[in-house]
C-alpha cells in the first residue's frame, strides 16, 4: 500500500495472537495499513475489534507470552520494529512513537508527582540536565493548556481532574516531539465538553509539531471530524480502509454501513429509528467459519460462510474485504 | 499532620485505661495472696496482715486501682512482688535485649523477604520463583520452637559454629540463631506479600505507560512498581516490628534470651502482678507508637492518603 516515500509507517499482514488456556485469541489478524507524514489516521471498531492491540503491537508492548506476533512487519522509517530487541525498542518508545492511553485515571503513577513523571519522560531520551528538563516540562505543561504550571508540577495525579490528567498524559507523549502519536480512545473516559478540548489539543499539537496521529476510537463523529483516512476493524480483521469521505459516503463493507446507520444524524428530516447492527461481535477464540461478519450481515449469502473474503482494492486507495463489494460498486446491490 | 499525630497520641490514654483495668481485674481474681507469696510458708497471720497493709492490698480493688493509676501517671510501675525491686528497673534491664533482637529479626525479614519477593514476581514461574514459593511454604509450616531447636542442634551443637543460647557478651554471633528463628515466619510472609503485591502492581495501566515512555525494565520495576508494591509490605513489617518488640516468648525461652518476653512469661508463672501489668503497658505503648510511625510512613509512600480530612478527591 505504500506508494510513495511520504510513508512514515507501513504495516503489512500483522497478526498478534494470544495463547490462553481457553484457546488462541486472534486479537489482530492480518492488519495492513500505512501512515503518511502529517496525516491523521482513524482506526474504528467495536470493543474487542483489535484496535488497541494493534497500537500496542506497534510499540512492542504486548506481553509475550501469552501474546505472540505470528506474522507481519511494521516498517517505521525503513526499520522493521518487529525485528528489534526490547532494549532497541526503548529508544523508539516515547521518543519517535508515543502513545496516549484510554483512561487517564489509571495511566499515571499515583505515587509520583506530575513533574517527576514528565521529567522522567524527557530525561529518558534527551541528554540534558535536570534543570533543563524541569524548564522543558514547564513548557510542555503550558503547551497543553495546563493552568498554574509551577504548582501543577508538584501535584500528584489524584489532585487532578480527568481532563487535566489527560493533558498531562499528552504533555508526556509529546515530550520528545515524536513522529507518530498514537491516541488510544483518548476521550472515552472524559466528559463530552472535555472530549472536544482534548481532541482539539491533539490536532493543534499535531499541526505544530508536524507529526502523524493514529486516532483509535469507536466514535464515528470524532473520525469524521479529525481523521483523513480510516481503517475499520471487525473481530481483529481490517474490513475496510479508505479516505474519510469514501468511508462515510461510499462504504463497500456492510459492517461500515451498519456503523454509519447506527449513528443519529441531526440533518435528517424524517425522524427515523436508528438501525443497530443485529447480534454481537463473535468471540475471538471461536470465530465463525468464512466471513466473520456474515452471521450479523443482512447481505450475507451462503457462500460468505465458506471462506474469508480477500482484501481487494476496489477503487484507488479504497480497500475492502467483502464478497459483495463489487455488487455495491456496480450498483446492482443497494446499500439501503 | 501535627493535629493528626496529637490526636493519635491522645487516643493512647483510653487504651491504657482499658488495659490496666482488664489486667487488674484478672490479677485480682486469681486466688493468690501476694503477701503469702512473699513471706512463704510459716508466716504468722499477724506478719501477713502487716505486710498486706503495707502493700495496700487489704484495701478494696477500686482503691488499689486508683493508687496504681495515679502512680502510673507519674511513670511508676510499682514494685515486683517476687524480686522486691521496682518494675521500671526490671523492664529497663530486659527491654533493650528484646528490642535488639527484634531489630535483628526485622532486618533479616525485610532484606531477605523483599528481595525474594521481587525476584519471584519479576521471574514469575521460573525456577527461582518456585524455589521461593516452596521454601516460604515450608517456613510458614515449621513451628518456631522446632526450627529454633533444629538450628541449635545443627549449627550450635553438631557444627559448633554459633553459640547455642544466651546473649554472652552481646556480640553478633549470639544474635544470629535467635534472630533467624524469630524472623522465619515473617520473612516468608514478607516474600509472599511482596510477590503478590508486585504482580498486582505490574498489571496496572501506569506500568504500561512507564514502558510506553521508553523507560528501561529496571527503572519500571524498581521505580514505578516497587514504591507502589511496598505499601502493604511496609504496613506488615511495621506491625510485625510492634509484635516482635513485645518480646518473643517462644524464641526467648528456647534461646534463654534475657528479654522481656521471657520476663513477662516468668512473671505470669510466679503471679507477679506488677511485672505482668507493667510489662504489658509498655508493650502496648510501643505497639501503638510503632503503628503511628507506620501510618506516617504510609503517607509519605502514598500521597493519596491525607490526614485529618485533606483535599483528596477521587
């Protein structure tokens, strides 16, 4: 998929499995995508679709065992991250690639001050004095819109509100001006008003530092607003990958259509009922035969249950895994 | 903080009143006449009556109790029936020995216990982890007096490496066997607690954050995990220190250690009420004070704990 040298990250056929007593959990099963410089890429899917595990695999934060990366490569700046040892990966983590986690309540260490944790992130990768790191930390807190920064440096996480903690997390993540910022559902645990502020902040910092962002969310509204390209995941597999307009206006996968149909729209004249996707996601241990979405798909044919559909490029830069996508494309099958 | 400490110290007063009351009644109920105990057989009734009056034990119990409490307030623990010496003196003589032994045991349990626990947690399911698990299980199961005797026979009698009993000149070799014996069960507990606490902490989100920052494994374990993991372990060690300082009756008896546990034990056998009550009061005091110190230490380890209704918000 990497078609030019503007590509920063290129992931091919990534498979991360977990070997548990109950069986093999195929958390990420054949994910491929690329990330361009300065781009915001959205990864969307339900809980358990493998979004977070994909992100953690990029950073090498999967516990092995029980986890295992079965196949694939993660090409970052010409280096396959999967081939690196933990010691070498440390130099990338928090430095070239950093991550903001879902729950700021639990993601900060309760027994160290914000200043301590922030300076630690700086000193882990920059050879500067403590005093310089302190000044840099103040600068970062100011950048993420923290009020009263000198006092805040000495505060502990429990003295912060959720939004403030997430700002502190972001300050930590951008401490070393990373090329890629992975935001794993950064606003799920926050109030709606704070959500917008945090996302605006991420967007603003992205533009300021010229980095790329991987935005993981299950909120299509967030995707529509911030992402340029979107990867839709279902049960560990990438089902559709395209630019944001195509995903919303010309989806070729019934799952994507279902996601869009299950969101309320303000501009609709008729008060239509929302159309939820029937059923629940399958267990990752016991996946159905054939297309994993077939049991919930209103377009599914008998042949869909025999084998998994190949990932095809149906239009330029628009990838989809569905046997009936060609019928949607030709118009012989209506999306409605 | 200061307010909290003062409050905690004032709380000791009702505890002391309760303890003296219970012990006083218990010792009073025992049908043993201290005067007869002192003068022994063959004393004339007149001599016994005289002594009773002199000691004040002919008075009703509430009068005796009031007298005891008022002199206690002045720091006087009374006179031993058996030795005719001040209880303060007797305890002052024996307490330092118990405290020294307690510290020796605490040092052993802290160092060995925590190190074993960390290794066990970090190298989960490895040979070392299994070794620690098995040896701690065995240690917890072995009765203290039996372990003490085995050590005496093995290292003391058969090999002759270490003295078997007593304090001798107080040099370090006299401490080794009793301290190991005293620390055995607690060392196993500390190791197991450190292991489970550490494993618990390592599964936290903030540990993942620490790794995501690009910190080294050692830094994540020794900085981010250990401080969190040690909070419950410190509490246990603190309470254990309080317990050990009260003297270890079994260990002190086996090793003929001239400590306070043995003194109180002998005093109970001899119905020597002032020594029993006085010794227990000091024991309680030390226990309460150490608990207070542990709680303060706790707050420095865990900033979320605020004293006296602070600004903590969750």
